[in-house]
């Protein structure tokens, strides 16, 4: 698909997302909504899962459900005429947004001519006193084994997000050419290369993009 075709499709998706997804996401309400749907409600990084759930539900209600490509353990989120993946990115910290498994992205682009990334961008508020984490842990039935292992290692706990305000939608359109250009120019990097999990197994390399440095040639639509 050409960049103009991706922009037209992005406009169709945006119109539905703006109708179906609120701008303010309260953490507790969002997690309870995910629990009711039995979808990833135990996850600490709830904003990404909430956006994926709401976006897919909204778009499938309008356009129907089509089979999406899966590569290994990576399943992309939505297919209209093209394949799209949904990511939430909080501002105020790093400009880098982790996209997805590098090999899966490369194969999806090869097989489908491109991959669309829908970024929900905006400020997040954080759990300053630990009460949100305590609430979430209680909802999950207590401290997880993952958390207990972190405590045994005396590793620092990341501050939970208590809410998120969606300020901007960015629809990026990635082709083999734009990915190669991004790697060369530095607005795309790989993440986790050479890193290993706690059990010694290698971590899968992922792509990440500099949201602030995305060139217009890679942006199908931006709505703020």
C-alpha cells in the first residue's frame, strides 16, 4: 500500500477510535474493565493492554473481525485492509516507544507490504504513595511470585501508572524502506539484543521508535 493509501485507511480507523475510546483512562476503572473482559488485567503496564483491548473492540464492532498474522509468539492486533498494531506511549519520560518483536515486524512487512503502528500518546499520572499498587495486588489476590522474586533480589519496583490522558494519535506506516532508513538515521533502534532472561534464555530483539523524531515520511496520520 502507498503512504496515501495508508493515510486514507488511518483516517477511517481514527474516526472510530475517537468515538469509542475515552480521552481519560482511570487506572482502577480500566483494570476493572479489563478484568470483566478477562483480558490481561493483572499486567502492571495496563495502559498498553487497555488501549489494545479498547481499540480492537471498537474497530471490530465497526469493520468486523479478520484473521491477523501471527509469527511465533507475536500476534498483531487488527487487520482492516492492512495490519495494524496498537501501542500506548506516556510522555514526560523517554521518547522511545517499544514497538514489537523485530523478526515478527520484519516478516509482517515482507508478507503484507507494510505494518501500521497506532500510537496513543499522552501524559500519565503515577502512584506516588504505593496505594495503587497495593489495590492492584489485592485485586489479584496478593503479591505475585514475580514480585516476590523482585523483592528477594532487592530490585527496584517501577512506579505504577494511576491514569492516562490520551492527547494525540500517531499512525505510523512502516515499510522495509522506512525501517531501513530509520535504522540508518537513528529514529528506529533494536532493543534487548544480546540480553537474557533470568533463566539464561536469550530475549527476543524488539524494535523501538523515537516518537519525537518520527519523520513525516513514516507518519500516515497525526491527530492531536
